[in-house]
């Protein structure tokens, strides 16, 4: 165990626990626990969204993929970034105006009823847990390198810490952990980029030439085809990343933590700027890794490339810099896993326990107690699902989760908000067909049983979710009243926002 690494680890843990203790004093009501009482500004929420979105897959996995595969690795980053344009244009304002504490609230505004709420809630919880797995895998690799402990023990340590943050601090702690993580991540990444470029005498072209020399792909390093040999894979991955963000519950509920739609838009726009700058820096880090570390040294340490950023930090800055970058990566994992556990916890406590089980007849204090217990259960489930995934590339695991989100909640939200003819049968068909098609193709794909050649199934599963909604709606009865009620509520919320401004 390196003492410098350990000190950085302890500082991050103590700092986040202090935030949690402070937040626990401000999470005594359901409104405070679930959405921080709508107290965040647009800029603060934008930083929290960036903290929630820039995951271990981005900082560790994508940097590694760029280092190993060049152009194809950067496809992940560009897809993640552009997805925010769709989010801003189509999703942000309706979700803010229709939602209270969860995604199911948005759908229930048009399709009220316990059965619909249950199906949407279970879908959201499943996506959150599946997305948690690659984050915990990355955390296990990081803590194993940082403290020299077993991968499984590392996953358990992180899982327990994240559960504590959610159970006691709620959305207030979750938000401020994410904001501080964004500051650390952007500052730390920028520091490594500057040190790297100074090594190259600030000549970016020399860095590119050295990367071409060190890469086994040679001049093809900056051309497509190193990772995805078939154009369909590229199209499928891009489509998945573009649409998947708008179906991630932990991102969507962040737009409920601001007081009006104007602040919600500002949240998404500021987050997109932060995320865009970050992904430009990951491109430089990936190229720098292959130039200074080399592909052979990278794959000897970790064949999936997840440790590329750390090896680069060690090469250009020694123990202190790698310890700092590890601390930043650890803070990244803390923020994202905390957001995911919170999304799953709030959905279960609010949608299933409060609405379905207790029929909205339960004391607020009891509801918060149940939410904290649910956080513990979800944390345990996520740990158990992650401890055997040590050798999986976290970026691939993330893209699989994005495929599920893009095939289920995204088409459900689009149809619910914008299609007059959409009805309950269409909603059920969208969720069920999109979900089971995604699971089937991921399991039978190259990372599963190897039956299907398609590593990124979004090109099939996303249309399947949309087509399922169309077929179900044509079979079912038109529900004009539900759509009219939705439009009236959206109009009323908009007028109130205008008058408030």
C-alpha cells in the first residue's frame, strides 16, 4: 500500500462523510430528501448533472478505449456529448413541469394508475442497478490499485460508502458530492493535460506523431475500423449513446431539483458545456497514453484499458500526480454511484411504497425511514451483481445500459409527451418489448454467449421499443382525455413559470 495513495483516499472519504452529515440535517422532509426542496440554481444543478453523468466509464473506460483504438474510442465521447442536445430540445422542460419526485410521476400525469406507475418504476430501478455495475467495477479496480486490497473487497467498500451517503444525506448530499466531484474532476483532468502537453513542449502535432509511432495500428490509429469493423456497429453505438441519456432515471430526476423550467434549461446547457470540455480533454489523455505509455505496457496492466488515465499520470507526474488522479477518479465513482442508488431508492420509496403499497396514506417520517432501508437493500444487490465483473470493460457495460434506456424510457417519454394517439397498451408494449429485446441481444452478443455478432444492439432494440409503442397503441383504445389533461397541465405550468419570471 502506497502511503500517498492512502492519504488521498482518506481525505476524499472524510470530506464526503462531512457533506453527508451536513446534508442529513437538511433532509428531514420528503421534499428535501427527494429533490433538495428545489433549492439548487441552474448552474449548481448543471454541475451536479455533469458530476452525475461523467462516470468512471468516461474518465477511465473511454480514455482507455481512445488509447487502444483511437477514432473508434472517441465515438463514445461524442455520442455522450451530443445526447444532451436531444435532452434539452425534447425532454427537459416537460419532465420538470410534470414530475414531482420520479420519472413515473411524468408518465402518471397522462396515464394515472398503480399498474402503470409500477411498470415504469421497475424499469427505472432496473436501469439504475444495471448502470451501477460498471461504476462499481471501475471502483473495484481503482481501490485495488490504490490500497492493494482484493477486487471484491474494494467493491464492497465502495458500495457501503455510497449507501451511507444516500441513506443519510438524500438528494442534498448527492447533489453536493456531485458538484464537488465536478470541480475536482475538471481541475484534475486539466492539470494532467497541461503536464502532458508541457512534456511535449506544447506541440500537439508531436504528440500525435508519437501516438502513431507507438500504436500497433500505425497511421490507421486516427481512422475508423480499429474497434468496430462493421459500419452497423458504429451506427448502432452512436444511436444508443445519442438517445440513451434521455432515458436514464438518475439524470432525469436531476431536473426536478430546480425551481422552474428556466433553471432546468440552464442546468442542461451548463452541463453540456462542462461535459463537452471534459471529453475534449479525454481525447488528449487517450492519445497521450498511447504516446508515452504505449499499448503493450497498457494492456499488460489491464487488457480492457480501464487504467489508462492512471498510467499516464504516473508517467508524467509520479506518485503524487497518480495519487491525485486516483482521488479524482474515486470522487467520480462516489458521485455517480450515489446518484444511481438515490434514483433507484427514491423510485421504490415514492412510487412503489408510498403510492402502490400505502395508497398515499403514510406519515412522512415513515416514508423517509423506508427510503433509507431501501437504499441499503439496493446497495447490497448492486454489490452482489458487480463482484464477478472484474475483467469487463466498463465502457461496454455502460453502452449496454444505454441501449436498454434508449429502448424503453426514452420512447415512452417521447410518445407520452408528443403523441396524441398513444395509450396504455402502447406504453406497456414500449417498455416490455424494448426491455426484453435489449436484454436478449446483450446476453446473446459477443460479450455474452456469442450467438449474435452485434456488440451494440441499439440499432435493433431502439426501433423495437418505438414500434412496440405504435402497435400497442393501434390495438388499444385512444385515450383523448389523458392527453388533454397532460396538455392542460403543461400549459398551466408554463403560464405559472412565465408569471413568476
